[in-house]
C-alpha cells in the first residue's frame, strides 16, 4: 500500500529542513551524514532545502554500514573529515525501526567530540530496541514487526507499507 507519494514526501522533507534550521539557527555549518543508500539520498534533498532557506553551510557525507549485520564490515565515513569537534552532526536515514543501524552509525563519530548529534528520519516505526530517538521525523507509523516499510526515492518517490 502506498502511504506517501512524491508531493507528501517533498512536504515532509521541507518541514524537516525548516525544523533543522530552527533548532540550529545560530550555527555556521551543519554536517549531514546520510546512512548509505536512501539515507544519503535523503541527506542530499535536505541539504538542498536547508541551503534554500538559510545561509547555513551544509557539508554532506555518507556513513557506510552493513544494516543487517553492522559488525560484518567496518563502519566508516565516505569522505575523511579533519575535524568534527564542536560541530553539529545530523545522522540521516529513511526509516528508523529498532534503532540499531542509527546506534552503530554513531561509531565513526566517537573519534571526535561533536557539539551535538541529531537524528533525522522520514519514517519512524517506533520499534526501538536501542536507545536512539529521532529529533526530526516526517511520519510516525505504528506497525507490527512482520510488516515492512520501503522508501523509494528517484523519479517517482513513494513510501510503501505492507
């Protein structure tokens, strides 16, 4: 079942961008770290919206993580950064389910002392097993563990639920 189409996804991402700017209005720059694949796509879209509504510099990066088994491969950033100390870092992913992926995605940030780490997701399924809470959420869905949510970005963005 299609629960969000292109117009609604765009509206949700614009709203998230506005919230990010409102909560970080005094910052000169923000680091958006998209979790590989759809989180990276979402981070790029958010960066465009943030740049359009503010003068905040947005630096994009990707967190490479094996979502099904985070310990299978090294968790790392696509681009090495010299300094994240005292910087605002926002982890971005399409769907938050148990919180495991987001929790492990913090690992590369442990080498720094960020000013704050925030989390932005389009869909929050509210099945948290790990101590991660999203600061910016497009939609909260009450689902059971047997159902799935799939986000498709691209020419015809959609969010499917089943």
